[in-house]
């Protein structure tokens, strides 16, 4: 018996050593992949603070050969309008994400209930926009000609608040991860559908809501087409549309030979085409990069747990 125990003890360390070596290799691979993904982001930050002449002569580099703030100043010189556009984008992102999550979670809860008579009809109705789309022209006519929402902040929120794929993700999570017995118990205790949804289903839906919410917030933050089509006033102009206008202004200065010398002098003598482009990228991705680590664990859990039946 003693020999058997000794042999078992001899085998265990070797397994642990192999397991540890594999983890080291995996860690090295993940570290290399992380650096590989971070290099483009790093070069964007470096180029934003590099002198335009240095970029033109030497190309992009990971370390600025000549430090300059001309590209950043070209973006920040819009001052008040930049702050207003940031406020509009933050408002649209927060309100649109919360409103969309509420509507889609209620929709997903309804079609996940097998005892709901309209569940099949609504599921088919939900899939229609994935197969058929009227296009931007018909949407423009409806929103402006019939709904009279031209230059309305609602047109930055409503078109993106409900998407078929997000509803399917939420519905799958409810069906696979929330026990139906829990809802039946609430029904036996006298709880109605609204109370069952808000007090039982919605709290258990947090991981999936965080995952879908992050994707929605990213879509709202990066949206510029709706703003270009419907928004005309500067006070309702979101960040993405402003940055596009900044880039077009710089391209106009570059392609126009009649640009006064005072305009070039205001930008340091050289129009910062590349560095200003990288500075606008920083303005766009900065808040998303800051928010992503806080949503990462919910993002992964919401997509994986909701897609595998327990």
C-alpha cells in the first residue's frame, strides 16, 4: 500500500509541472498577441504628437522623432463646439442604450415565454428587418416627411435602439440561463408579468444586458450617418459628425492653393494632415477604451452563458 501511495505522489508533481509549463507557454502567446494588438493603437498615439514634417519625411514611428502638438491643436481649436458635440454624443449614447435595453429586454422576455400566444408571430416579425430593408431613402422620407423629425435628437436615438441580433441574444439568455420554474413560482405567488419581469428576470439578465449594452453604446458612439442625414444645427451635432467636418476642412486647406498664410501660420506653418487625423482617432476611441475594461467580464459572460444551454 505504501508503494502505491509513493507512486501516486510521484505522478502528481509531474502533472502539475506539465500543467504549469503549458500555462507559461499560453501566457507568452497571449502576451505576444496583446502586444500585437496594442501596436497599432500605440502608433496612433505617437503619430498624434509627431511633427507633420517628420511624418512626411520619415513616415510613422513608434517613438516621435520630433514632438509637436499641431495635430492635437487642430482638433482642440474648435473648443466650444467640441464640448457641445461631446455632450450630445454622451447624451445620445446613454439615453439610447438604456432605452434600447429596456425595449429589447421586454421584447425578448415576451417571445421567450412559451405560453404567450403571440410569441411565434413576434419572433417572425422580428426577423423581417434582417431579410428586408427599405433603404436610407425610404427611411429619410418617413422620418422627415411623415414624422416631421428633421433636425431632431430623436433621430440619433430611435434608428439604433432596437436590433434583431441583440433581441435574439437576450432571448437566448432568458431561455437558457433563467429557470422557468422561477417564473412559474412567481406566478403561483400572484405576481403578474410586469412584476415577474422587473423583479425576477431583469436582475438575472444583468450579464447579458451589459454585453448588449456595450455593443449598443459603441454603435451609438460611432454613428455619423444619421447625424449627416438629419441634423443641421450645430447645437445638436454629435462628435463623429464634427470630426468628419474637421477632416474635410483640413483636406480643403490642403487642396486649395489660395489658402492665406495666416491660416497656415495658425497651424504651425504646416497643415497637420496625418497628425490631426490620428488626433481625431484618439478623441473617438479614448472613452471607449476607458469604458471597455469595466464591461469586459460582463461582455464575455453575457455572450457565452447565454449561448450555451445549461
